[in-house]
């Protein structure tokens, strides 16, 4: 039987997140990707004594773990299973109204990476799954074993930014004819044999980008982020803040462009005869450029090396 992990989760750029979130006593906050509960507990401490938190995660194991971790905060915290894209529905259900701050960490938690049963990591052999929500219909194995070669190559190139995507897809299709992929080690080993060795191979495992692409596809992460950004400003009070930590350039690009669009004084189409947006920016950019972790944090937590934090503050209408 595969063992479950006991490794502690280390929240990325915790001090920076708390700074830009601007927690205050009595405020109402949302952690839309509660994971190991690091941000959540820090927010509850920073907003004491009366601050409240709604914590969401689509991973049932994370929800159970965080409920236990935050049990001492009693009625100051609500922990639920759900996607951050469902935030408007959650707020309506609890009749809370708009909130003072929202934080998302779009990375995979240490618990998920270190649990072989979840199939996120090429370091630990396990089922080729990668679903953050176990009720999702497709696993990574389903994609690897059924997608046509060109579609698989396109997915790995687009979501993983892997330049060897064609070679990898060709090798995968050739191998799956003999027997389908079931385990993470099978796929990781094939990619290691397929991709030419480079200087980066010592620092980044050859399967990193392919695994990343499959995880994003399985969980529809980019689509979920787009849905969230469509409605999130309605969930914030004027002066409320949104902080998002991304680990992938595609996610960060979506966030950067949306934040900059919100911050424009006029967002009407270039061919619009009259300004209909009233010429006021929706947000103030708190971070002109993405905030990156310092060398000390990256040394202590290598997972932080690709993190990018961006934050905005909603403006009054």
C-alpha cells in the first residue's frame, strides 16, 4: 500500500501576501485555495479579534485537514469544499455580501506533490491521476492514453511550453500501443529517455513541463481562473484587495492582462463612439510588476522559485 505524506506545507511569500492583502481587525476575507491552511491561519491572526475567513478548496483531503488545523478559531472561519470559481455562489449562500480581501495560491500544495496516491509528482511513483477534485471525470492517464498524437503534442506545447512536445507525444503514442500508461514513473521514465539532456536537466527534471501541462488540462485550471476573474470584482468591497500567487507563465499572463485592463481609465473598445465605462478605473494596481520571492525563501523552499504575486485594490464606483 502506498504511504500517505506527513510533510508540512510551507505557504509561499506569506509576509508579502499579508502585506498586500492589508488585513484589518474585523475584516472578512476569502482564501480560495486553502491548501495546507498557511495563509488562512495567518489571515485569521492578522484580522483578530473579530476578523472572519471563508476558506475554499476543491480537494476534499485539504478541506478535512484545514478544518482540523483551524478548529480553534470556531465561528470566525468557514471551511468548505469547492472551487474558487464558485465564490459568488458561496457568498450568496452565506449572505455575507462583498468581502475585504481575497487570496489565491494557484500552485499544487506540498501535500499533493508528496502524496504518491495523487499522481502529481514524477519523484514519487503512483497512479497517473493528477485530479485536485477526485470527482472530475478525466485523469492524466485518460489524456495520455486516448488523445491523438497531434492533440497530445499541442497540449504539452501550449500548457507546458515544452519544446520537445512533438517528440514526447510520438514516444507516448508508440509506447501506449503496447500497454497503456498507469503509473507516473512509467511516463516520467519515458520522457527522460526521449528528451535530450541539457544544462537545465540537472536543475529541472525532463518530465516537469509535461506533467505540468497534464495537470493544468485535467483540472481545467486556466478556464477556472478565467471564470473567477470574470466575477471577482463584484465579490469585493470598494477598497477590498485581491492577491493572486501564480506559478505558471500562462496563469500569470492572464492575471497581468486582466489586472491592467481593470486599471485603465477607459476600457471601451477603440471604435466605440462614446465612452460607456464612465472613464474610471475599476482597480488600483498595488504591484506594478510581479513580486518574486527572495533568495533566502527560495533556498529554504525551492517550490517558491517560480512564484509570482500580483495584487489590486478595488476602487469606489
